[in-house]
C-alpha cells in the first residue's frame, strides 16, 4: 500500500497532506497547517542597519522549515514516504511562448533555446517544464513554460532528505489546482471542460488566477492586495453589497479580476471568459461570491474540492481550518498517486523522446556486438582447447622421444664402451688367469666384492678388487706375488675387518695396473727374430697381439673360467706349470705357427 505526502511552505505557514492508495483510489488521512512560533515570528534586532544571518524578522526560513518538517515526520512516525513538493506562483517564473508548428517532440529543445530570452533567472542548469495548450493562433504552438533555478531545487531536496522522505516531484501549485478542477468537471459531466474558466484561489493578501482553456492552464497570474480581503469581509456583516456605494469600495478587488481576464483572453481563441470559479466554501466566500456577482458580468461560482475526495483517518469527519488552501496539494497528490504526469514537474521535466528507429538500430547494433563478442569468445575457447590438446599430444610424444633418446644414448654408450674396451691392448682372459694363479690361497685371503676391469683410452688398464686377510703378514705376500715386470700394485691400506670371522683384517681396494711391454724398433726386432732359435721363440710368452691372432687362426672359441680361489689354494705352483705344459698339442702348434709368421713378417 503506497503512501504519499505533499508539502507546501512559505514564510507564513507550512501545509502538509498525507495520503495512501488502495485499489486504485486515493485516500487522504492527515491535513496539517503549521504556523511559525510567536517568538520566532516577532523577533527583531536593535540595530536594523547591521543584518545578521541568525536573526529572523518574520515567518519561516529554510532552516526552520527543515526542522518543523523533520519534527512532524518523526512525531507521526512516518516512513520514507514518496513526497511531492508544491510551489507557489511567486517562487517561479511563468511565461507564455509561441513556436512554429513543429512536432511536439521538438518543443523541449526549442523551449530551452528560447528560455534564455524569456526568463530573467534562466541558466542552463535550471529545470524547465511546460504545458501545451490551444492558443489563439492556429498556425503557432502555444506553451505555458516555467523554470526552477538550480539553487532553489537543491534547497528543496536538502529539506526533504533531512526529513527522511523520498522526493519524487516538484510541481507548480496553481496549475495543479486548476487541473484538478478541470478533471472533476469532466468526471461530473457538468460541461465545464469546453469552457474558458478563470479559476481563483484567494489568500490573505494575494490571489492566484489561472485561465483554463479546454481543461489546460493557459495563463497564470498572482494579484497582490494592499489590505486583507478576509479582514474587510469580516467588517461587512451589516453592509449591503447590492448598493452601488458599497460595491465601489471593492473596486480594488474586482479590478484585479478584470485586468487578468483582459490579459489572458488574448492568449486563447475564446473571446470571453465563460465563468469565474472561486476555490473555497464558508461564510466569507458566500459574501465574496455575492460581491463579485454584483460587480462582474461574468457568472461566478464556488468550488469545494473536498466533496469529491476520499477521506480517512483524522479528516474523515472533520476538515481542517482553511480547507481550501489544501487544493494545490490535493491536485498534486491525486496525479502522483495515480502515476499520471503533473502539469508542470520540475523534478521530471519534459525531454525530447528518443527516436524509436534509432533506438531499435542501437539495440540491434548492441545485440550484434554482444553476439560477436560471444562468438569470438567461443571460437577462442575452442581454439584454445584444440591447441591445449595438440600441446598435450606433442608433450606426450616429446616424453616418448626423450625416453627413446635416453635408451638410444644408453645403448650407444654401452656400444662405445665395448668398442673402447675392445680397442684396449689387453688380453683380459690372460690377465684374469694370471691373477687367479698368483693370488694367495683361500686360507689366507678372501675376495669380498666382484673384480673390476677398467680399460681406459689413455693410461694403463686396471684390475680392482677388495679382500679380507688372516693377519697383516698376508698383505706383503700379496704385493710380492702380484708385482712383476708387467704388473704393479698400489700399496693397500690395512684395517681391522668387521664381521670377518677368521679373516681379521681387510683391504678395501687393491689396484693392479697392467704395464704394456715396450715396443722395439723394426730393425732390431727383425734381427733378433732371425738369430733366435725356434725353440726359444716357442717358449717365450705370447704377446697380447699374438694371443688374439692365435684365437683368430685356430677359430676356437675360448671361454675362460676362473677357478675358485678355495679350490686352487692347496695346489702347488709347480703342478700348475706342468698343467700348462700339458695343453693340447694343436693349440701349441697353432701358437708356434702364428709366432713364426709374426717373426717372418717382422724380419721381412
């Protein structure tokens, strides 16, 4: 259930009207009239030549209005109601303007352009609104325009926001009163909609006159009086308004009505004003009605707006004092609650409407851009996904290639190692046989790890192993047996063995270097080979090269077998020599043949 509040103030009073909407109808609940405090209204200074901002000579200021309105909202416990502020005719400028017969959509821009020449307080920041009416010239567009300067609008917004209300509209009060009267006339079917009507609201020292032509305001004027109308009417209880001398005393009032009619009738096609309507009821208005009827030739009538409004709450049975003064607030709230535009609204002024074709074109362009961005994003996402899959496939292939390369490198390294090992000038089978023959017996020594054979490209070939020994005296024997003209042994480090049992000491690393034989010049070699007897040649130990040639000539596959040290530990070295001499005669003959060929080749 939406709630609304309308407020109007000047230096003499503050008017507040609250309403709520229910089922499309507007119900008015509170109508409050706040007067200034007596102390504030009569305060004066001793020296009038020195003005002060803190001193108030009469009525309300913006600060006191702000305090009073905030106090009312808090006292009545009103929420953040939607608010309409009603302005009087004296607070704004109102002008009539003529324009060529242009489309109505062009009028807002043309009115702003013309306003700088028509209004004295116009600035580009001022709010400008207007109402279109049928003027006297059919070939022209007639509007009734008004402006609200930016500072005044900001002060109004400050007052409403300080009270905790929600400002929705800022309207011109006399136009709202006249528009509400025209609407009710149409609803009551009294025929007033087609008439030219002068709608009048009378105050204490002024009167606001609005000329209505075909239901729209065409002219607005405020007439100021030198004396109070109501005070004069209160003093005429015994006077007879029918007498000519009594009517002449009210010439100051009737002349204002005639002057307004003459000024306003030039702006409308009508040649005369059909009726004058006074807003108000009561004894004083009855007297004023009688006086104006006798003074003017135009029919005069009274209008009571409260007869046509729905009332609830405090004002359901008792109307407020000076009930006619709430007419502008009623007109403003009725249109706002029904969500209809007000006649002149400075908060929501008229603007040039957007071109629908351009707007549709812009919408199509925006949709196309959004669709293009969406498709581009989808395409980018698809391409990114595709590239990620390709990268993953390439990564997997790379990993496979890395593994294949590593395996190939390993095989290459092994092949190169074998090739280098084969290139070495060492007969490893013979060297292993020599090592097995010269090691001490297994009672004195025990190999603790495998035999390592190294055939580097540079330097001597090396045999490396570790042993445990019975005591320290075995080590010198080991060195003595393994050291000869073609072998050298590195002095090992002896230390106590751990968990060696009967073998009390250990040698971590025994290194035996194979020293290659020195090569003699070719001439000396040939001479020596011719003079030496064949038997001595046969008995000499074969060189590594001759050993390889022997293996190649005989085409025998030699599979060396190193006998275990434990089996050879009890054998006599002399027996080993006999076993060597008992080798097959075919091998010996083959070796002798190879040696003979080598000797002959060297001599040649």
